[in-house]
C-alpha cells in the first residue's frame, strides 16, 4: 500500500492544495504546517507554471505571484525536504508536464523520492500519455495520480483499473475555482470507480464550504480544496497561515 | 506521416486535461470519417472555390526576379483569398466538420487577428455562434481586425493573463473549451495543439502545396528548387511544404520570427532558440527557461509571436528535411516595403519574413532555379504598425 492511502484509512480525507512560493516559500512552509496540524490528511503542493491551462483565475494568480517572486523547482525541493522533518502526512506535487519533463523526468522523480514526495498530479497528462512519466514514477515509488472528469464516461473504468495512490475526480466542467453549485452526477461516477478499483477517490474543483466538502466526501472518500485556500493566501499574504489553519479545521470538522 | 497516436517522430501527442479527451477522440473519429466522404469533400471544394476564391494564383514576380538577379521567383498568393490570408482554408474545413458533428458554436484563438476574422467569417456563413480569444496586447496592435470580427457577429474576448499575446489566447480558448464542450468546437488556427489538430489543420492547408505543384508544372514543367514560408505555429508553411516532402530535391525553408535577434531575449525563433518541451497539448520545441517556464516571446508580427511550433515542423527539423531560419523585425520590415514597391503587393508582416529570406538567397542561386514564396496574407492590417516602426505616427 502506498503512503497516500494512509490518508484515507478509516476516515474521509481532507486534501489541501497550496501553491509553493505564494507569496514566498516561508509562508508556504507555515501554511503547510498549519494545514497539517489542523487536520489536513494529504497536502498537494503546486509547483507554479507560467501557463497553467487547467486553472481558473484564482490559482493562475497564485502561479503568477510565485513566479514573480522568483521561486524555482529546486527551491521547492529544498522546502519539501525541510518540511519532511516534522510534517508526516502524505504530500504530492501538482504541476504541469513541462515542469517535470524540462527538469529531466528521471532527475525530477528521483529527487521526489529522496525528499519524501508520495505522488504526482499532472492535469495536462491524460491516460493515453501517461507512459511519458509512469516508468520513472514506478522506479522511484511515486504514485502518478489519475484524474476522472464529468466527460470521462466510457473511460472511467479504463482509468480506474490502472489508477495509483488515489483517484482525483473532477467535479465540474471547466477550470479550477470555487463554485456555488456542483451539478455533475458524481455518485454514478464513483459507482463505476468502485466497481473497478479498491483505491480511494476524492473529489475536487469548486469546493469551498464545509457543507460542500461533507456532501462530496459522503459520496466519495474525500474532498480536495484549492482555490478557497489560495484566496486566503492572496488576501492575507504572510499572515495567511493562521487563517489557513482555521479554515482547514472547519473543513476537516465537517468530514469527521 | 502521422502515426495512430498523433506522433511525428517523438513530437505531437495529446497532453491535455482528461475533461477534453472524449472531445478530441470524437473529433478524430469524425474527421477520419469525413475526410474520405465524397459529399464532404465536394462541399469543401465548393466553399474553397466559390467562397474563398481558390485556387490562389501562383504569380511570377518578374521585377523582383530581375532586381535580385538570381533564381526565378514565384509568389503563392494566399493573400488573395477571401478574408485576406491562408487561414480561411483551415477554417472552412473545420467549420464544415464541426457543423457535420452537430456543433453550433465555434471558439478560436487569434494572434494577428487573421484566424479570428476567418473563423468569424465561417461562423457567419454557416450560421454558427462565434467567440474569439485575443491577447489584449494584440487587440491594440490589430484594432482593425477586432472591429472586423465584431462586424461579422463574433464576440471578441481580450485575454489579460500572462503576456496577453497569442499563447495566452490559446490557453484561454482551451480553458473555455473545457467548460463548454457539447455544443462547441475549438477551431484551432494552426498545426499545433493536441492530436488530431496538427493533422487536420495540415490536411486542410495542404491545398497550398497541391496547387503550387500543379501550377508550377503548368508554367515551368518542373518542381521548384525551394519553397519558402513563414513559421509561427506553422500552418501556412506546412501547407506549402506538404506535397513536396517526398520530393527530396525541393528545399523546404521555414522562416521564424527572430524579433530583435536570436542572441537577444526579444525573439520568437522557437527552433533556433528553444528546446523540446510539452505545452498546449503537444510535445515540440518551445522557448522556455531552465525550469520549463514558457518564455515571453517577442516579434513585430503578432501572428508569429508564439513560443512553440507545430510538431510536424519539429519532426521535419529533427530529420533535416526542412530548414528553419531566423528573420529579424528589421529584415521583415525592409522586405514588407520592398515587395510593396517592387511588385505592388503589400504582404502581411508575417509573410514578409519569408520574402526577406528569399531576398538573401535568390541572388546566390542560378537563373534557371525557381523559388516559391508563400505570401500567406495581405499587409493592410500591418500598415499602421509598420508606419509606427518607421517613426510615423498614423492611426487607423
């Protein structure tokens, strides 16, 4: 069993997303610790990319701020290494294919292994292209997380059968960002997933309130929240970790 | 030349969000069906000939030939097409395909505005809704084309993210497509993006080289020695090259926008300054920094101002079948003025990059050799910007 699955053991998982380097790496470290201490079961660390095509305006903004601050992949590796001395929850990277490819896929994943990264999410890598990164992920014990979308339909079983770590179910059409309503028939998607794999599945995109998180976690194994946390970082800057901690606690409490 | 997974050598592929996968699979299946459908091809030929004004002329540029004193120069006049550029070839094909697929809405990105205008035109003709994404900076550089699109009934959305140019317009169109797929076709404007776009767009643009071959054979009874075209994403160039790829004696030359020079950061010459990466759905060459962040690129030409290049070009580059040369802003502006004064033809500033390279190599070639330059578009849209480049403050 991969370390990622420990995040789902006997509980509904709350997964927090934080863009590294927004507004700076010190704040990222404090926000990650605040999230972990307040009940986040898994943390997605975003490595910023210049052109994040799957992101809505909120996370695009975080990418811009982080890159303007000069953050690099190497600095993020150093941050994770430092965090790993006390943060025990599973951590995965979320970034775009070119960030990994350009660094050197082998070098990127061997570093992930060395610093204690458990998984990798690439929103621009569909099932058909996963051979690009899967061999190196396997070699270094990093789970390559697959995504399922509202449009996946006949593809759900195929994707679920080969999934590793956990399955990321995209709640809605479009890009990341908070939504007042999620209308996709997610229960049917989760049903097909369950028929094809034992690995856990969590729902993300559009979730911001404890009520939404509970609703999503009730039909799956957990809820993923990104933009709502990024909004706190955007609003409070260096003072954000305290607010992130309180927010994560309110979300996790709703899942208990 | 495409393998089943949409690869050109190691380039190409489908690096897109899962949300879009069924849409591109559906598109591929529809295209594979209709490309051999007699009625589809008849309708497309009718649109090409009766609406867009094809075949475009292959014009012998006699004054230019004599002035340069070397190879005989022919101009493939894509600028004479309806809407003023080669973009209409691809758009008519994709709009017809989208209509057959039951789509009622076209979205598109545009740089110089030529592809946006062509898409807005096809949408008007076929009674479809149209939304065009255009970098905010480009809406300023190409204000006239923004008006043309609106006049044709399209909604133009200025894109403010990133560098507010073509790459950001592509990103925003992709984001829009993920949010609305069932009734919407993304009418991609170049031989780029995820499979099957590079193949579909190439096939619709290949009419250019098909005609060049036939027209030159009628006029000269032989193949050209060189075919020269400008390369941004690379649609007019792959269209100009395609039917000559197997004719190994025909030199294929793509002209990239070097901006202020390939030794500066203000360039868009992807093959000459970039390296292999994965972006906008494809593996190909991209201008990027050491961490894979896509570089801001620069060219005087909004249509060549893109940090990547189509995967088939990347492959032709790798195997040495085509040559990709950088042409600076200054050289392109000189060629823009030269062709206007010498032949009475005002080329698009994009096409002027190809003219500039021909001006360099034609004098060194023999008089019995033949160069074909693709004039991908007309230059009216560029006049105000070139005047400003020369220090004349005129307004459209």
